[in-house]
């Protein structure tokens, strides 16, 4: 009988040549763990296929989806799916729960990288760095007076969603003496006060008053399409808009129309309604838009922190502990999960 705790890693962690795409995703923690074996899934499928999970106790999952097709044959052995990151819209949480599978994310690991990426976009857009780069490369030095930038110092930053990344962004802009207003119905007044932020009267109020707006809320039924033409129409013509959360939070057609008609100055986008965007997407040809391939936070340090957090959650389950970042804690009390845990303890001795 298999005497190891078997961990699978989704195939998208490695490139076509079979080598790791990323420098360090925390696998060293698995390598030194007794009775623990890990390997990449043989193929990349989305959703993950039933035969891929049949022999596994845990999966470290990057991009593939998990839904009813994954669990057509149940999940007699699989105990945990550790999502590599904080977003989990690709995971059918009720389906995982129904099959007695824990789902974890890595809160905190991406806070600083996301916030730093947004601040970088804010500075690049406000100083018009990419336009100035082109002036030099294209021999248009004499035109530089036509490409004045603006300062972010002393301006108002509106943050929609004041979780970890939103709070970290508020901290990062402190040296610039920006005023921070927030829209988040779930954040307490105490947290706002500690962060030196002020609650906006409404989402409409935030869009009307802010010089820079950054989206940091989760994608769910309430936030899908939340940012629309009405809000864009309230923005200052000198304001900038940034989204490093999830594309479908924004009505992309309304965003494109607002940019075309000069409702506001420009946008920095790390995510889109459809990823990757189609080649004919108008955003790809706009000079007042800075784009990133849903990777503005990707650094070696970020991926190491995410990976180590996810791996620690997996190892917690191996040791019979409650994992960090657990989204469906009710599974811990289900008879099916308790039976899995008992079989695991017996198998590992």
C-alpha cells in the first residue's frame, strides 16, 4: 500500500520543456517532509480531470478550474486543494465541499506585491513614462514639452475593497502624502482609522472625488460588473483608474467607451473580462492605457511567499491540523472528511 502523502502540482507550473517556469514556489518544504511525495500532473487540463486526482491526497493548483466534471467519480482520497494565490473564482467551492475537499488560498502573500505593482503603474501613468520613453527611441526629443506629467503627491486615492492589498497600498502611498478614501462595506471604522483612511459616503462619491482609483475587491455575484458607465461618468477628466483584482468586476465595454470619450485621463489594467484579451480588443491600441498580463505582482519573492504559504497549508492537513487560509471550514466536521483523515493516519502509521 502507498505509504506516502501524495501531493500533485498542476502542470502549468512547468513549461513545454518540462522545467520549472518559476524560480521557487516553496517545494523545498515538501522535499524535507517525511513520508511526503510530490510530482507534477502528467497533463494540463481545465477543469482538472477525475483520473488526475484519484491517487492524490493534496493538490497545489495554479490556474485550472475545479468543478463538477472534476468530481464525476467522487474524491475518496483527495483531502485538500491549495490554491496558489488569493483568487478562487475558478474553484466551485460548493462542489469541493460536497466532496469533502478542503480549499485554501494564501491571504497576505500577495498583498505587498499587488500594492507595489499598482503604485508602479500609478507613477508610470502620472509621469507618462512610456510616452517619454518613445520620444527618445523615436528621435522626438524636441516634443518633450508636450508630455507633461502630474504628481501623485497630495492627491486623493480611492480604494475599492480594503483587504490586505488595499491596506498595503494605503501604506505605500503615505510618503506621497496622498489622501485615502475607501469603499468597503465590510471593513470596520477601527481598521480605517489605523490606516489613516476615510470611508467614502458611497461608491459614487469615491469615483467623483478621487484622482486615482484602485480596485481591490473580490469577484463574486455582488461585484461582477460593479464598475460601470455611471461610475466612469462621475470621474474627474484628470483622474486615473487601476484594476489589479479581477477583470469582470469592471464592465469592459463601459471602460473602453469612457476612455475613448475622455471621461478620465487613463487606466492601468492588470486583468480583463477575457484573458488573454482578443487581438482586436480596443484597449490594446489606446495610448492612455498601461496593460499587464495579470502578472503585475509577479516577482520571484512573491511566488516564493505564495508557494510556501500554500505548501504549509497542505502539510497542515498531513499533520492533522487546521490549514491556514481555509475557505470551507465546515468540511472539517463532515463524516466524509473525517473518514479520509482516519484512512490517512492509518496509512502513514
